[in-house]
C-alpha cells in the first residue's frame, strides 16, 4: 500500500535528522499533543528503529491551563500507543520573567534537558516547522535585530534537533489525519494576547494576501542564508586574538568588529541577555569615533574604557 505523501515527507525529514547519531542512542521527542509534535513522534517511532536507535518522548505540563495534568497524561498515553518508550511527563512551574511566552519556553527547555539527562538521551527532537521558522525570522525583523536573530532557529544546537524545519505545518496536520492520530490545539496558539499568535493569525496571512503565496518559504530561506553569513562572521571574529588592540580593531569590517566587542564584553562578565546592540555601538564608538569621551556603562556594573591604543572592559 502506498504511503500517504504527508506521512512520507515527515518520515523522510526525521530519518535525515537521525543520520549522524550513534547506534543504540536514545532520541526523545518533545510532544505537546499538537499536530506538529504528534507527527514528529509518529515518524520518530517508525524511523528510529530502522536507524538502529531507540525512541522515547517527553511531554511538559506547564500548569497554565485547567486540566493540564490530564492533558499531559493523555499525550503520554498517545505516545506509548505509537510505540515510544520511555515516555515521561515533566511538570514545571512557569514564572513571569521575560513575559509569559519566554518564561514558558525557558521552563520547557529546562525540563526537556533534565529529562534527557536522566534518561541518557543523545538528542531531543522538537517539532518546529517551516512556518515556525518563518515566524521567528519575521519577529527578528520586527525587533530590528541583527543577522543572528534574523537567522531563525538552527536545525541542531547541542542536543536539540529540529527535523521539520523544511516541512509546512499543514503537512503535519495532514500526516496526523492520514494516520488517524488525535491531536490537541492549544488555545494559547490562537490567543491574541500572545505575540506569536497575533503574527500567525493576522500578520502572516496579511503578508501572503499582499505579496502572494510563498512568503513563509521565502522567510525561512532568507533565515538560512543569514545563518550561513552569521556563522562565517562569527568564525572570523573568533580568530581575533587581541580584542583590546584599538589599531587592529579599526582594521576589521564593522560586522566583524562589533562581534569581537560583544564577545569581549561577555567574556569580561557582562550578562549576555542584557547586552544590547546600543551597548555594543557605544563600545564601538570608543574604537572608531573616539574624541576623549568617558567610559561606557554596561550591564552588570561593568564599564568599557579607552586609554590611548587599548580598550579595556572592567
């Protein structure tokens, strides 16, 4: 019997993502119960054994909605029915730091990491799709961020693997329908209180209406190109041996020099999450536009100073 095209596409993407894992390794899928993660879980259950790997799942109960514990139990049961083993539920406490979306994401990834450590998993597969990638790139553009932010999500970072970044969300929905897998739509995904929900329900359809079809693919493609550029610039910056030498810094292209300065500030103790582009621009002015100005105040109680031909951060 011919395999459904949507099922085949998801399985192919998952199979490709498993290629470099050692035989016998455990891969756990992060499963929320939505179509993206359930399609991922089903594909992982089918493909991992063929690659000589073990496949499990972790579902995170954020405790943000009534009945979340029952929902997590139902998701875990569905994963077991797919043949995944082990299957675990992680319960987290979400604080308000950084806003509800960021706080939930931070708690979720911490829980996934803890579960992977406990289970000895070599990889954690998450169900982000091409649509998620396009939304991430667009959010970065709206925030006026640099190339690294506009590059979107990497296909792999540490143990986190994103097999479905080239797969449309509609394909995961179709795959679940073809397999008869029940899915759950999180109400938060359509709640206009959340930035990504507004983007998904309003801005992205408006862009496609104005510009024509293919906007998500174009955004994701732009993100991939920017990621390659950012990786190359980061590698160049990492080769700079003396980030304090004003003369050497002035010879670097701006895109490389600002990366060197950002890394130097973080290495000196400035919290990475609090170091903004404007902070880096102020440090850069000490290098390329110095006219005797004083120290630049930085997060964490540090300062950047210029003294003749040397830059110091202390």
